[in-house]
């Protein structure tokens, strides 16, 4: 792709996100298809001679759902898998294996693989990020059979028992994530330093569980919180563990990462700390998400202004800590 074409494709993709942010899903999801032309689409796209699936019943022949985007997107759009399975009983899904604990919760998937060429003979494919477009999703027609993800009860009980010694009886347990994937194009705006969240840790009767992975986890070393603060990440082996921990928390507070999608898909309460110009899925000027009813959205009043967000969250957390 030459530079001019690359610039045009990238501009159309950015335009799609701007449209979606306004809640105009009819035009936005049509434009969102331009993302598939952006070089570097995750995992590589199936060959051009594979037909695209556009929603018609296909009782014969395998349909492949190709996960073309990141972890949060896969969790968000996994809600469409039962709808696809109703029309295509021979269903395969291609995604990174770290997402398999999520997708194994959809038993009608016959084949789960890391690469499209391992899915066997397929009659058609559809990118998972295209499913809202295929279904004709609007803001008021988002499929919300929540929860559509659940923690393993035995693992959730084990994690609760593991965390019990760190928190006095009756203390509220709050998960915390302060940074996303540093390779994300907007990470410098969506992530925050752990030190900036110190006001949250002094709220009475509230303790924290760190769910922060990646290099930003290093900020935990040397951090002096005002109350109990446990780093659970050394023992998190997969999303199964993360879901089990979330099940035992009273609340999760996080920046825009896959954790908030996971909490929302489980119907668990979470507060999302958003930059002034947030990702399209959080829309504009709303405090709650049509994708995840259990989430609350806390937005920067202006670019880079995390202090007012943290001050407001701390005040709201005071109310939770004071409840009997």
C-alpha cells in the first residue's frame, strides 16, 4: 500500500470511530469496515477468495469468526456468537489462545483455533468486529444478555479464600487497573500513573486488589497506599483467574482496558476512568454504557485532566466505604 492510499484508509477508519462516538451506528459501523484495510490487522485476514458472511442462514458449511482486533473488542463482540450460531451451526472461531477461556464459554463453537488456516474447510468468514454491522446494531438494539461470561464457581471461591486474610471483615474490596497496553495508539491518553490514584487508597473501609499486568505493574513496587493493597497478578495465569477475582470484588476501578469489558460482560460493577476523547464505544457525554449496564463512566473534563476524575471517584468511593 502506497503512502497516499495508507493515509486515505487510515482517515476513513478514524472517521468511522468519530461517527460511532456520536451514537450513529447505522453509518458508523458501515464506515468501520475500513479498519480491515489498515495494514497490520491482527493475525492476518483470510484469503480474498473466501466469501464474507453477511448474516444469512448457512445450515451447511463452516463459518469462521475471525477475531480481527484486541482483547477488549473480542470480549465486547463475543455477545454476538450465539446469534451467529443460530444461523450457522458449524461454527469456528480464530483468536489468540489467551482468549480461549472466554470463548470456551460459548459451547456451540465447534472449532477454536489460533489461525484461520487451522480452522479446516470454511464456506465463509466474518470478522468479529463486523458482527454489529452484519446484525444492523443500533444503540437501542445492542444485544445485552448479560451476564454472558461467568467465573468458575470453584475458582472464585478459591480466590476469595486466598484474599480473605488481607482484608478485615466488612471491608470493601476494589480491583484496580491504571494502565493499558502501551502499544495502543491512544495509550498515553488513556493510562494514568498509579501514584495519581493514591487519594483512592486512603478512603476508609476500602482495600484494593491490583489486577495490573505488563510493565506498568512495576509502579506497584515502592507505592505506599493508605490501606490494604494486594498485588494479585503474580498468581493470575489466565482470564479464568481474572474472572474469578472479579466475581469476589465489590467494585473494579480501571482505565479503558480489557478488564472493564470483562467486568461488564460478567455484569460486575466497574467504574471506567476515561480520557477527554474516549474510544468510540463509550460514546460522548454519557455516564453509563449501552454495551455494559453495570459500568459507570468517569470522563476527563478536558484533555489530560485526571485530577478532577480521581477526586470525583474518591468522593463516590467514600459513600461505598461508609455503607454498612
